[in-house]
C-alpha cells in the first residue's frame, strides 16, 4: 500500500499518493493540471511550461508540476491571477503559428489544444503578420503522416522513439519558430510500434494514414476490448460507428492503459488487426455449397455428430466458448483437440508486446485440459470420419499442409467467424460472431485472466460460439452454467473479473505457456 500524504490545493486539503509528481498525484483526486509535453510513460521534459504552478512560501514560487514531487503540507496554487496569466500566455505562444483548420483535422474532438484553449485561454489572436509556413502531409513511414504546422513541439514522439523503441528516427531541428519535428535523412520511421506516436501527439500533427479522414472522432463509440492479435492480450479501445442505414463498422483500435499487461502502448500489427473484424467474414451458412439458414446448417451438423467425429477448437476461442465446446464433446462422446501450431510464428516475438503465439487464449486450452499436441491430433484424425472445427484455421500462415489431403477425404464442418481455406472446402459452414461482437474471457501468456465485452452491434447479429454449441447439443450454455464451470477451473475467480485483469495464482498459472 502506497504511503499517503496531505497537501493543500487552492487552500483545500487533499490526500494524495507519496512519490508522484503533482500532475499524476492530483489527477487521481480529480484535479487536472494542463500539460503538453509530460506523459507518464515518457517522464518529464519540462519544455512546454504549460504546467507551471505556484507554491505558497516556496523557493522558487513557480515550478513545473511535471518535475515537482508532492510533499507533506505543500500549498499548491492553481487559480491565482498570476497562474492564469501564465496559462493564457503559453496558450497564445502555442497558437501563434498554429493553423485554425480544426474542421478538417483528424484530431478535432479529441485535441488537447482545443480543450485547453476553451478552458484556459479563449482569447482572440493578436497576430497581424502571416504565420510561419511549415511542411504538410509529410510521410514519416510506417503509416504515420505528419503536419508540421500543427506541431506544438512537445517532443513526445521524439522521446518515444528514443526511450521506448530505442530506434531514434525522430528529432527536432532548428530553433525558435523554425523548430520542427522531422526524421533524420534516409531514416523514416522503421519500428513495429510507430503508430503509437499518433496516440501520444496531443494535437493533430501526427496522424495515421490508415484512419486519416475516415471518420470524425465525435461520431465514434468507444468500447473497451482485448486485442486478439497475439497471446499478450493488450488492452484496447474499439472505436466504431454505425452510420444511418449502414452496419456497425470498426474504424480503429487504440491502446488502453493496463499497467500489468501492455502499459500505454500496442504494436502496429495489433492496432491494424481491426481490419480483419470488418473484412473476409463468413456471413451466411452453407450446406453442400449452397447458402441456407443457420438453423438448417446446425441441423445438418447435428446429424453428423457422433463418436467418429473429431472436434477441433481454436486457441482464439474464449474460455466460456471452450467450456461449452468441451461439454459438447463429452456429451457426444468424441475426441476434442486444440491443435493449433499454425498460430505460432517462431522468432516473430520481440520480448516486449509482440509474441510468437498469434492466438489470444492458448493458455485457456491448457487450463481446461484440452490436448493441443500434433501427435494426438494426427492420431485422432486418422481414426475419425469427420471433423468439426470451432473457428480453428489449421492453414493459417500457410501451415498444416500435411493434413490437407486427409481433410479433403473427410466431411468437414466449419463453425467460423471468417472465410478461410477450411470453410471454403467444408460440407457445412456455420457463421458465428467474432470477439468484437461477443463477450468472454481469455488468459494471456503471463497468466492474467481478462474479460472483454461486446462492442459491435451488427444490424443482423450472428450467434456466438456458445449459442451454436448449445444448438448442437452442449449441456452447458447458460451464463450461470458457464460461471459455475469457470469457478471449478479457476478457484480464485471472484464474481467479477477486475478491469485490469486477474493475475492467476501460482498453482492456477502452472500450465500457462510462457
């Protein structure tokens, strides 16, 4: 438990955590100190001077809040005329050469400069000379587009490439009103986390080529989610919008703070994986190559169920889905495999956020005792007449070639979120909701249990995997049934999984792959 101390803000006593700077400490109690250059993950730079505050009886009386640790009895002044004048002066300084192009700026609606102008300045410009001309629509590489004229020189992007990725592609050149952020000659952004500079930028200077001019920020609905791009399970915001007469579409993923999983950042590959939620989806059920209703396809699949059918579950399925599918396999009396070596790209991980394992819940397979070895799967395949795959793409990343001929001679039933090689050749294909359209829980590589909720609401919703499993005959389909089974598997599970995730006990995480 962190030590708590008391200090005074504008004469009012507040209790804050010791060891933090004024910006972070006071934010916890609902007091915002304006700032541009400071970021918790990048440390204090002290160059914007927007966070200057008064310290009564202090020496010096004015200090940058980002570099000032809290102290017992400290008397902080935020509302004096002198402090307000400093804030107005700094805002005027930032806006001298800033273009007023908010109506066409991607950052409009979530721009710190806009917010601070309305809160701390709201003054008319006194400039009577033309603004300094700077570069526009500059391709920095890795999908980052820079508008120099909007930059407030907070240097967050520069510090990110130096302190976090340690690639150092960005720097600030020149001085005074000629200063600008740019790449070094012949060295564009070239790292797998580059798009984080777009999130770090407090204004519209750094924009994503992928998102640029696609949607206005105030139209987007922001839901919390878990990235399914790899076994790290980074926390994200799913930003989506349903335009009139159209379907609900995801426009971007953004990182969501979780100190014990991904911190403030996500990789570019995971960020752009939202495209797969919009594209290549299996939307219609098929039997023998002909579209049909889901009910008809399920009935056809039920007739094929029996001891000689092999069930294959994906490591992308949630724990709730795995529980329902395992119960179905037990009820039918058939083998269940979690074989999914194709989801592992050896050597692709970087020891930080990007992992070799490109599945979200392989640890869930281990926790439920579902065998995922190649030998067991191959043996079960040889003794089976048919295969029903629950969203397991055997041929992802051009793998599984040794099983193609076997599967071509067997009846294949594919319950899938996407069209893939397996669904294209399946006798029966049944569409299901993807993770952004459903809810569930996953265990990441570090043994952290996390819950994600439904974000996207399609005009024609697809059934989720647990519903399909129930229609096929699984005895465990209700929320209470699944909750009861989860508590058997995870004894430390409380009624609600904490937002930051639940770190499993050492015994519970014993079989979680590293």
